[in-house]
């Protein structure tokens, strides 16, 4: 889709995007297990459940829209990543995907580390008991106050994103009588096969220090000279929602080449490299993500091969899955409100949420699945666009999908794979109230992030 659209937004409904959708599934009642959380089932009555609790009961107790997160699935995915990489590597959960105090406790208990990128995320991590030494601090424009706090509490690493930040962190650490462990984030010139807004390793973007023209090498030289810094390695991140390992291979090769330059010039072999995250998940049945052990095997082989070729000892590897852990573990539950058929085009299905609880469709052209979950249906499939209740023509939750033709107001529908970024990027647009996050596990449900209230909105409005 062109980004040079009219300021009022694209006319979404006039021409159906040929080839943009696949044919409907043979049975709309079936739930693709790779798209849904692991405990999701449809019972004999046709009602979908998660963690042993029916969505009809959950809707009655917690309302809609709401995010329901399968705690056992989340924990299992944490363990899968930790087991895949083993004790000689580090797995940092990318907190930007979704963070709450409950999530921090789960991470701590399952042995994962945590990557944060703001003062608020750091506060949440520390308040929930994550040891500071297991926290990495990211960000392209950390404030002096954020850096001071990170150094003071003793975060395990700060990822340096610019020449100014190298000096800033060094000065703050030295003034506190500390030596802060740091990595330098480099942009390796690899443009991942993803949306332009979430590809982060090509040179023309805000993150990192470019390998080109010796800039990254100069950053290393400066960091090694400063007493307040302990340079432990190089960090790279090539994007998000990536299925192809080829980009990681090129990135690892270029990072290892930089490590070899550092050894040759300074006589130092940096002990760590962080290859970032960005591994994709299944939003639709067309997506085919890799399992953690396949990813770990591939990345370890790539780094080992490149280091052997360069005559380097293999450094300790870090990775940062966020979406890959939390994304598949949650779905958003909506109640259908208005159904509006447009003959010859599609049927618009309006729900009680929208772009305020899932901005990714409008922002990234993200694709999602959707299913009727409060009952089964033998009706013929109808082509639908699931939209929200906001005053925007671009307020789209699922752009093109099929639902049963007998769909009616009051039915419950669910959009899977909304664990990552949906609540994190949620807003109060139109003064809407952000939905709750409800953790479900073994027949029990509890709110871990409560629904906002009108009192919350007014409390911030000082008049």
C-alpha cells in the first residue's frame, strides 16, 4: 500500500484488493492451533474456551473488549526459549511487546532476563522483583534521569545507541564511581523482509551506529577508552516479524567482522554479541514460524562458523524474543454490535473495540485471523471486514476475513495472536477505555491489568 495517501486516509471500501485474501476455510468452526494459544478449545456446544474457561463466562465476568492471556502457554514458551539456547546464552524478553508486573514475575520464575526501553518499563521490572543485573536497557534517546537510575540500580547492560550516549553514560557512571557494562548497537545494513516501519537495520533509520564508513569501529574505540564503561559486546537488531534466517546470517557475519577488527586494532576479543529479536509468529494460517530450537540451532551455527573463519573464540550469544513469546498466548474478545452488508463488496462487522486496542492493522497493514467463538455455525462463509467503533475510516481490526453468514449482534468473536503490542500500543482515542488483560490458567482467571474507568480519564484531566 502506498504511504503517500490523501491526508484523510485511504478509501478502504471502494475496490476490493484482488489477491489480498485466500479462500475461506472448509470449516469456519475449526481453530488453527498455530494461531491460537495452546489451551484454546471449542467444546461440544461450540463455545470456545481458554485455560478451561468458556469465553461466554469470561465475557460475563470481565466484559468486552478484553485481552485473555494463557499463562501456562506464556510460561511454556519462556521455557522453550531458555532450553533451546541453553546455559551458555542469554534470553532477554523484549518488554515492549507486553509488560506487566505479573509478566515480570513469570519471567523471573522461568529464568529469563528482561529488556526494557523506558523509565516506565524499568520501574515495572524493578517493582515486580526482577534483579537489576538481569535487565538490559535499550532506547535511542535515553534521558539523563533514566541513565542515572539505570546505573544507580545496577542494570546488567545498557545498549549504547549513539556517540553522544557513549559519553553521557560514561560520564554518569564515572561520577557515581561505577563502571557500567555496555553494548554498542550497530546498524549492519540488512533490511529485513518486513514492513518498512519495523525494519531496523538499514542505515536510513533512527537506531544504532552504522557499520558503514567505520562509524561503529570508532564507537568501539571511544567506548574502550572511557573509564566509566565496560564494553562487553556488540548489539544488532534487523527488524520484526521475520521468518527468513538469511538476514540474521548476513548480520552475524558483519558483526563478527567488526569483532575481528576490534581484536586486530585493540587486542581485545569482546565476549558477547546480541542478535536481537524479531522472529515472526503466526497471525494467520499462511504464516509458518520456526520453533525456538530451530532458531537457536541456526543462530549458533551461523555465529560459530563466522567466528571460526575469523579466528575468534565464539562469543556468548544473546537474543531478545518478545512477540515470539507473548504474541500467540493471547486473544482479544469482542462483542458484535452492527453488521452492515455492502452488496458486491463485503460485510462490515463492527465490534465494541477497534484501533484503540489494536492499532497494528492501521499502522502496519497487519493481518489477523478472526473466529466466531460463542457458538458454532453451519452457515455459508461471508467476506467481512471487522472494524471498530472509532471515528476513523481506517479503524480496522481485521481487514479481510470470512465469518459465518448468520453472524448476529451479540455474538462473540475473537482475534488471536494479540498478546504482543496490542495492549502495549493501546490508546484512549475518542476517550475510549483501554481493555483489561486477564490471565487464565487451569480453570482460574484473574485480572493482571485492570480495565480503565472514566474516573481514570478524569483523574488525569486537571481542568
